[in-house]
């Protein structure tokens, strides 16, 4: 089953988080593309990020980001 564009946007957001610290979040500006804003809303609704505009990873979000970034390392070799 291929990834839907909506899932790709969510994965792209998760890939931007710095996993070396819990003190650094991200901010998605209101001027971002509608697809990115919608993806952040979905991640918030899934309890993966702390704010609708990014914020910090939740514990579940950290796990998702670790898997996302790990997969990217594997396929980008």
C-alpha cells in the first residue's frame, strides 16, 4: 500500500525534529502551504506533537520521529 500525500507531509514534519534534544521544537508559520498546516493539525490530533503549529514532540511523537528519521537514513544510503 503506497503512502498517501497526506502521510508524506506528516512524515516530512516529523523528519524536521531534532532528536538530540527535547528542548527544541519547530514552528509552522501561518504562511506555510495549506498542506503543511493540515499535516501539523493531523499530527496534533494524533497526539504526536504538542501544538497545532508544531511545538514539541510528545513521547509517542518522539517514537514516530525516531522511526521516520531512521527509515530516511536507511533509504537515503
